[in-house]
C-alpha cells in the first residue's frame, strides 16, 4: 500500500501489509532490520542472508510458542508479538528505549538500577525456560 504524497503512517490497527517504503528504520542487528510501524508496533524483517532468515524463522517459532503459553500466563519482560505469519517479517511491541540506550544515557549506572535490570532480565529468561525455550546467541 502506498500513501499519497509520501505521508508517514500514524496508526496501524490492521495487519501490516509488508510494505516498508513509508516506514522509518529505527534499528538493525545480525538477525534483521527494525522499522517503526506506529507508536505501538515495529516490523522486524530479515536482512536477506541465510542466517538472518533462519533467525527470523526461529523468532517466529518462539513467539508462536509464547502465544500458546500466554493464554495461561504472561511475562512483562518479553515483548508482545502481534504477527508471526507475515512473509516479510514479524510485528512486535515497540519499546520506549533499548537496554543499551538506557545504559548509555545513564552511564555509569547506579547499583540499584543495575540490580533492577539484572532482575528483569533474569525473570524474562526464567519465563522462557518455563516454556521450554533456551535463549542463545550463536
């Protein structure tokens, strides 16, 4: 879908159509590029390499498993996934900031903030382990 006069989307309540032409790139990594869909959602798409395609597919599987589990319990330290079946990528909850940017903006971190961040990461990993998912960077 192309918007007239190159207008930026301000809301995206419907499923994402896979078009990135009018979206703003807000980040990238080994497994993909992240585009802002609106103030609540981002699209993460593969870079086109075999590794990034495999990584996105692994994320799809993880979020499908989490979706089944979330009917029973949720973890506030795991991003919400809105769409896993879009062939262009996955649609995730948009964060206000990354852990990396939070650390950089307040470096050096006070001890209580370090403890809180470590506890939140630990709770998120424990939730994933309870669902049978082991996180690892390869």
